[in-house]
């Protein structure tokens, strides 16, 4: 295990602007460390986007909303089941090592799948299983990276760094889907997947050159996983406003995920598009998401992050409803609205994690994030299950309309819950 004692400094002897969310001094080279980590992650995210969309494009060829929704369910189910365990492990062990192990796991599984495809065993079931196994590694990687940032980054920069993380994902989504479709059409699924192996190896190599501050529990603090899960839930319940905040976001996911899962099918089935149109939609989403993260990174999000999150949810709801009402000939309107939807996504997603990071003590953060991820995964599965049952019957466009209406109702209800706004008023006692 690596230890970096440089950041353990009494809070009353240092500049408060350099304090992390844990109340200790950020490492002097924290910006350099974040830059190096992100330089490796961009390769991982780009390759993962290409490989992941190649898998989704394979499922889209079936023309079935149910099959496409099953792909998302197989992706989310490991998150729902394993996020609490992942959070416990992240709080218990070295977070950098967990990120490396997760990337190497995904690379190894990808090699196995490529071999199976070469042997002529390619099938929808194999693709679904591959999506689920890739998700296992991503659960641990995402939780470890999210829990590491508050130990490394000064608190006042958390939203900016969160927006940078979202921006990296957006950058991957600009090129990744188009690359995935291109490789799928030109050289087949197995070579499209091979990009993920290269990206994972680059990301792991870069992580070897950085030192990330420790945040593990002592042996005395280590308990059973189930007890740590309960501890995470207690940390959520003990922070005023966090429970209604979590519930509101979860219900919003019930309505959002069916629409998000059916985006490629909306392009192909409703607007009669092909690979070019699907890639264009993913590119405009990624491009606008990236532009939004740059703007948010410069701005910082302001002090009322929960208000920003709620307004963004309402705006996204209206855009989704309009998309569902467009006629089949209005693809380029759908293209433009997708860009606007991506911007609302930035303003919702990046501040979301920052609110949690600022209100939960770092030694509990991994567990809380895992509970949060599990909650969202279960909520998403509920929405996907309902959409899967009726998707092939009512069509894709009506699901967009229903999703938009549901999200708007959640948006309206959140303004009847004043405790949510209290999460913006972080006190010193919350860091202890």
C-alpha cells in the first residue's frame, strides 16, 4: 500500500482554500496528478465508448425495443447488485489499485469474448453477457475514482473536476460511437472490441506514475460488508435533505432510463436512419455535453447546486417530450434537441456528484456512493422493465413522451421539498 502523509495537516494551520472535502490540505501537486490521471482516462473512455456502442449497435440490428432494453438491464443489474460491495471495498483498500485492477479485468474479459467470436459463437446472448461483465469492472472503477477525488482536490474545485470527468465521458461519446459503428461495419464486432483492450492498458500504465492520497479505514474500523452498507445508509439518513434528494433523483431515473436506452432505436425505427444518423446523434450529444462541461468548469456551478440540478431536470423533461412528438421527417430537429438535452445533462450530472462529495465525510464516501449507485440502478431497472413490457407494442416515440412527463412531475415535486436546498449549506461539522 502506498501512503501519502503530505496532505494530513491540521486544518487550523493552513490556507482554507487548499482544504479538501475531508478537511485536510490537498497535495501540492494535486492539479498535476489530476491532469495525468485524466490523460490516461481519455483513452480508456474513448475505447470503452467505441466497444460499448459496437455492442449496442449489434443489438440495435435486431430492431427490437425489448432486446435493446435488455442490453441496458444487463448493464445496470451488476451495478444494482454489486455497488454496495464495491463501495465497501473502495473504502477498505487502495483506490488507485482498484482502478487499475478494474481496467485490467475488463481487458481480460474482452480478450475472452474476442476469442469466442472468432470461434463462431457470436450471439445476442453472448453480447448481453459481455455487457454485464464489462459493467462489473466499471462499477469498481467509477466508485474508486469518485471516492478518490475528494481526497485529492480542494473542495472549491470539486464541481470543476466533476465537470471535467463528465467532459471526458462526453469527449469519448463524440468519437467513440462513430468509431464503434465504423469498425463494426468494416471489420466486425471482434476488432471493434479490441480497442477497449488498448485503452485499458494505456489508462493503467498512466496510473502507475501518480500517487493518490489514502482514504482507507483502519483495521479497527473494518467491519462486515453488510455493516458497512448499513453505515453508508446511516450516513445518508443523518444528513438532512439527503434522503429526499436521493429519492427524487432515483424516481427521475425511472423515467429517464427507458428513453436513454432507446435512443439508437429512435433514430433507426422512428426516423428511419442508419449508421450515419446514429453516429451523428451520439456525436452531437457528446459535443454539446463537452461544451457544457467546459462552460461549467469555468463557471463552477455557483453555490446553489441543488437548484441547478432541479432546473436542469425540468428543462430536460420538456425537451424529451418534444422529441417524442416529432414526426418521422424531423430527424434534424431531433438532432438539434439532442444537443440541448446534452447541455441539460451536464448541468444535472456534474453537480449531482459534487453535492454528495461535499456533504459526506470521505471515509464514508465510497459506501454512500455505492448505495447511491445501487439505488439509481434499481430505479433504472424498474423503468426499463416497464418500458420493455410495452416498448414493442406502443412504439419508441410514445415512450419519449411518457418519460418527459414523468421527469417534469418529479421536477415540480422537488420544489415542494425545501430540505433538498439545505444540502447547499455545507457546514464545517459535516466534514468531521
